[in-house]
């Protein structure tokens, strides 16, 4: 049944296409078999909607081609949680007027590659959702969405590049490009990360650290004895297992208990504009 596939909701247009006449639709509404949720959209059998039913209702209410998008799409894809009450829907062209409980975003008709379904709900693709988020959420929240998309193994680098090209010059392009560069860049080896870190130190005029030094019986990536600072550079590959993650945390704890300050840096953090200044401030602090 159509309503079952659509989380309990149908549109008037769908009912008419199935052969129900206008009088038949009105009769079923009077009998309580159809419950109006929005203009032209009904819940079948009862008026209680699941979260998925609310998303489907929003898409149906906004007409053919409408897509659940932005924050709401991120929730459906599993990238982010959101307490946002409004459901974001993107429509091509003029679209409908305002609807209660729905934030309508009017855009040029989304590219066919930007359209997917999640549990039968029309929604912007993972790549388009991430690109849309770049325009409206803080950098750290965008990073978390990218990280979760990577964990779910839904990052398609070709699709990310394509949507970046289609949305070039639009709001959020710079933030998206930064994260896109990180996603596209292959996992760096330890030696490559170490080389980048030494280049950062040299460019910032910072003193050269000891490399792969043994501190408290443990080999560390970089060590400044004068400031008691230890820096470890981590690639994603380093922590693909729980054992490796736990082992590094245990080692950090031992070093900190011995009085050292331990900082872990990733490839992304090395690329941040503020990285040299932050490292300089760490070096300027005296050991406890």
C-alpha cells in the first residue's frame, strides 16, 4: 500500500492518480479514514505521525521535486542530531508559500545527482547535504558531519567534488573546500605527517624539536625538553582499531603523570591557519 511505503501519509494528487475522485477523498476525510496534516496531504487511518512520517509529509506538501534538505537531511542521513523544530525542504523554482513547521528553501532545480531517497523519503544526496551544511553551521559542526559521513562510509569523493563545482562561489564554499581537501587527501604516512610538521615549525620560526626521541621509556614523535612539550602527529590509519586508540591514550597518561604536556595533531589541524601561532603559544608555556 502506498501509505505504508510513505510512512503513513499520502497526497491528494496521489489519491487522485490512484483513481479516487475528489468526492471520495472528501468522504474518507469525513469518515476519519484520512486525517489532514497539511493542505493536500493526509495521514491514513490516524493522525499520529512518526518522525519519518513528518519528513515525508513536508516533502509531499511542497510538491513534486521537493527534497528534505540541510539540517533535516543530515538527520536522515545520520550525520548529525538536531533539535530543530522546522523541517528543511528545498524546492526548485517558486515553490509553495510558507507552510507551518516547514522551512522552505527556494533554489534552482537541484541537479539529478543531488536527489536520493532515504527510507522512501526524497532527500538531498549525502554530498549535497554536506555542501548545504557548510553554508549554515559552524566549522566544528561541519567537521563532525564529515567525520560521521566517513564513519558511515558514505563519502563519495567524486560526488563531493562535483557538488563543490556546481556550488562554487556560493555561501560556505571556503569551509566546504577545506573539509573537501581533507577528505580527498589520502591518509598520510607517519613520515609524511612528520615532514609537514617540521615544515610548519621552520616556517613559523620555531625551535627544532627532537625527533623520535625516547621520553620516559616511550618513543615520541617530537619533543622539546625545555618546555616539557611532546607532540604526536596522527593519521586516520593510526586509530582504525580500538586497541591502537586505547594504547595511545595509556601512553599519553603515563607521560602526563611524569610531568610532560602531550598534544596530538592531525593532518587537518596542521593545515589550519592558526596552527603555527597555537604551537608557539604551547612552546612559550613553561613546564609545571
